[in-house]
C-alpha cells in the first residue's frame, strides 16, 4: 500500500501529458479535454481490503462545459483531474452506484477508479479500437495493476472491460458486472432500491468469487 498512492500520482502525471495521439480519441488540452478518470479514493474508506474498478474510457467532457472549464482554470495537471473528482465527479451516479456495489462486496478499503483507455472517444466512435486499448493499457493500466496489493480484486464494469481484463491479468481475480447505467441488469443485483444488500443469487456468486484465487467470473442476475 505504501507504494500505491505515490505510484498513482506518478502515472497520473504522465497520463495527462500523454503524446500517443491515438486516432479515435480526443486529447485537446487547449480546450480542456484531457486524459482523466484515474483516481485513488481514500476519503471515508478504512484500512480494509480495497479493489480496482475498471471501465472502458471516460464519457464525453464537452467543450465549454463545467468540467473542461475546470481544467482550463486550474491547469492541465493531474492535480486538476483529482480536484474535479473530489469536488464534483465522486457524486456522479456512476461512482455512487458502483461504490454501493463495492460496499456490498465487503471491500471497505481504498478504491482505485480507472479505465482501459484514459481519453474519451471522438464523436461517432462508440468504443476505442484494439490498438488504442493496447497503447493505453500498456502505458498506464498495466503499471497501475502492478502497484495494487496482491489480494485486491479487479472489477470490470461491462463485458468489454471484463473480457480485456480476463485475458490480460492472469494472476489476478477478475469480476465482471453490468455497467451501472445498464437498464435493469445492475439494479437487479440488489435487494431494494437503496442497494445495501445483494439478492441471494448474487451473494452466493460473490461468496464463491471471494473464496477463489485467480478466478474470472461474470455475475449473473
């Protein structure tokens, strides 16, 4: 754990200055659109077991939006990315709903929020292409995973992250879950709307996952 926080700071500082120029993404610092979505959340988390939550890539940060204006005002630095997350992003539904999931898993420690690809897609591009995955995962995510404690689970939000993670990190336990914005599939894992407990079918799968080593499992609701 001692190496995780400074290591993520180093990777994040490199990330916001990325020069890879992948053809299907946007990286326009002059307009406040930069690589982002790498956060180590420790506030209100205890010293228990943590986890890594991995999505595909950031959603759109629009020109002249609150987020792009924040980066322009505060500088194109990793500290601005973290600052925006702490001031605004952590309360987005994506993070709140996934935080509820993590708590139901019994992981009370820090959360490393990250993505396969750190830049948003260009307009009209649904998913990054394979070369973009290869470049970004090699430059950043693989180094992030090297930093986390061996007993932390890696959770992929959606089929694409789950599949990529399963093939890449053979010595880690990988859990795949529906994206929190997916209609029905994500909320159907929980008892009630407050998302405090899993349904029995999900809890049984979670218990199996937590007892196993180097397992890849997609939760079926």
